C-alpha cells in the first residue's frame, strides 16, 4: 500500500489519516476548503493515547486527487454519496473501506467506483479539537 486517501476528516478519519501517514503517502478529502488548507499548513496532531504530528496532503476538490491503492470513507452514513460522487474513479484500481455508522454505504460506494469494497468496523474513539488536532481516547480493534 503506497497511497491512501481518507474521505472525511472528523475524529475517526483523522485518526486513520494520522496513523497511516506514518507508513504511507496519505491524502485527505475534506468538505471545507479551510480545513484542507489548515492540514496542509500545520499537519495533523494526535494527542492522548498516542502523541505525534504528521504531514499529509489535503484538498476539498476531488479533481485534485491522484489515483489511490486504498481509500477509507469515514464520513457519516448520510454523507457517503456526496463525498464519493466525484472521487470514486480515483479508487478504481484499488480498494475502498466503508467505515460508517449506518447501513447501505457499501452499495452507494459500488455505484461510484470499480474498487473492491470492504466493510470495516472500528471501536476506536477520539475527539476532534480543531481542524488539525484530534485526541485519541480509546485504542481498540478495527476489523
């Protein structure tokens, strides 16, 4: 796995992005331009269970994304369709993990990409303090 994209950078998306950025090239697709700009400028800081800061690339424009080996969709279930609609083709040669708290996300993803779709479940938790800082509170399994 060389290039990873996290779609949605709330608490869970931020935790995925930060940890994966330690071993891969990570991009984040955000909803807000200001969020992407802050991440590009300051990086992403994790505090709590782990403490570190990473550099990554962020954008709010799907057209700016390169192709990816892996994507993790970490939006709320109701935001899956608008978040993947313009970005789906960037994962056609890879895989997408659905990490939502609702049903039907995998089917929506499959409508927008030829990627292998994987359903994920996580029990980690965090608190997003700002666009560039997430507190890692509970370090548990992800399947």
